[in-house]
C-alpha cells in the first residue's frame, strides 16, 4: 500500500541580548495554516555568557509550547468531526 509523504518544516528564530534569549517557533501545516509559539531563557548575571545554551533553552521552550498548541488544535478538530469531546492526548 502506498502512502502520501507529508513533511513539516519548523522554523526557529532567536533574539538575544546580554542576559535574555527569546525564541519564536513556527510550523506551516499542509492546509496552509501556521502555528507559532514563543520561548524565553534568562542568564543569571554571575553565569558565563553562553549564547548557544540560551538558544537551546529558549528553543526547547518554544517547541514545547508549539507541541501543546498542535495537541489543542488536534483536539478541536477531533471534537468538530465527531460532535463530542475527545479524550485527552497525553504527551
């Protein structure tokens, strides 16, 4: 049986200053809709400056929020199609 391959591309952008890193994650779905999420990381003033660590933390938080939004979207679509409340989808 042949299945259609679907790919999603997730984009991450970072904005940084000396103590804060902000991340924005965005995925464009095959139906043309986009889901965006934000993440944030702060460096304690006594810690060494390590921009990559801030990006990893802020990026992970943005991706986690993106995942939760996609789960919520899936629930709403299941509920709309079935006419009833769906069971929680656990991460």
